[in-house]
C-alpha cells in the first residue's frame, strides 16, 4: 500500500507532480520502488508523497487517485538521473490538482445559498459544479451532476426573483413613507399578492420535494399580506418588531423555496462525485420526502443516517428540552436501533436547534 503524507486540507490550485521509478541498491540487493511527490510551484517542500515497493509501467495516476489528486496535463519525461545508492530509471512530471477542495467549494457554495439565496449565489453553485472533472465520474454520478446543473440553471432564471425583489422594495417604501394609496392600489399589496400567487401555484406542482417549501412560503405570505393590508389601513400591526418578524419570515421562506430543488440535486451530485473520485463521502444534510417520521438524512461513508427532531415530553423520548432521534441504515439495507440524544438548556445550543427546525 502506498504511504500517504497528504495534509488534511490542501488548498485548491495547481501543483507539480514528480513521478519516479527507482532501482534501490542499499547492500547489493536490487529492488524497485515507485515514488510520487507533489509540491506547490516554486516551493520545494512536498505537500504529499506516495510510494509503493514494486511496480512496472507508469502508475502515477493510480498512486494519486486513492488520495484525491487529479492530473490535468500529460506526463512529460524528466530524464534519467543517478544518486547515491539508487538510480532513477524513469522520471515524469505533470500538473495536478487536489479533488477535495472542489467538493468543499461546492458545499460552501450550497451553504451560501442556504444562508441567503440570490441568483448570484446560485451562479457560484453552477461554477462549482462545472469545475468537477467529468471524466472521473461513473455513469450514475454523471447523470446526477447534469441533473443538478439543469436544476441550478432553472433556479437562477426563476421569475420569482423579480417578484421577490418587487415585494422587498415596495414593502420598504411602505415602511419608510407610510401608506399613500387605497389597499387595492398599494404597490406593496400588489407585490405580495403576485408573489403569494406564485407560491400557491408552485405548491401544487408535481415535484413533491420542492412543493413543501413553496407551501410553507405561501402560508407565510398569507400572514404577511394580512399585516401589510392592516398597515395600509393604518390599523394596529403589533409594532415594528412584529411587522419585521413576519415580513422576514415570508421573504426568507421564498428565498429558500426558489432554489430548494436545485440545492437538493447539488448536494446529491457532490456526494456522488466524491464517491466516484474515491474520496470518503460525508454528505450534506438532505431533507426527506414527505410520508415518514424522519426529517432529514445524511450519508457518511457507506452508511446513511436518518434524523428527527423530537419535541419535549414525547412518550418514546420524554426529555424536557426535546431530543434528536438518530437511526443508521447499513449498506445492506438493514436498520439499526433508534437512539435518542437529549437536548439541554444551553441557550446557544437551543438557538441552533430552533434554526434547524425552522429550516426543516
């Protein structure tokens, strides 16, 4: 087995690879060793080194692949050299890149959209997917990647972005200038009605996963519209904090709904790409389709873990602050026992759980 000295997190970029096959003669006993050394351009210190005791032919790619490296230029001969007690019979150089940063870049782009979705943020997801080497993907992973690219492109060009911008802008004007027109003519009311209609139409679609998100967005739009109508009529709206809370929840729900399907496909594509590259897969959290008890899943290695947020004082897990239920699905399809991890009173931890529940 080759030795591996790759750091846990090598930065993205191009690196120089030197592939050598050496005849070692320490005490008159010849043996063949293959060495692969990877360095940053202009820096002699290696960032990775792999070796195997016996090999014939050029196996530089085979040495790199299990450790997440990919060659982007052909191997070029570096000539033959001799040093003390060993002879380099073959030496080749090439430019290589690490594959781990490509997966991490895709995950970072997904998290940016989860935090605040915009067409620009989705463009970064598109670019991250487009940077993945296609020739290393197996057939199913290639299909999933192209499905993700199509979903991201559709989300980038979604007409709901303009409706969302109109709603944000007109509501802001209403807050700063106050109502100046009757309810039926107020731009903020018209904008929210248009966006709510789009949410309702999408919530009745054929794709069951994203319809959840659009349904949630629609119901938040109902509350937001009622509040804006009261504001236009100069009625009590519960104060600025209440108004801000409702509007923020509505707009955030729409921002989640627009790229919901695209992010689902992208997380799946990144996990399948990592598996095709021979990397250890740690999938991002995926929502579970409607119809079961579980809230989301996550693939780690060859196992899938299912999670559920359990409210306080439920019979199976009567913890005063609630708990997280976890079940492992093995590679052969068998399921392990459900384990409950109680949540505590720590405020920071509670905020994290509340945020998770809100996103789910």
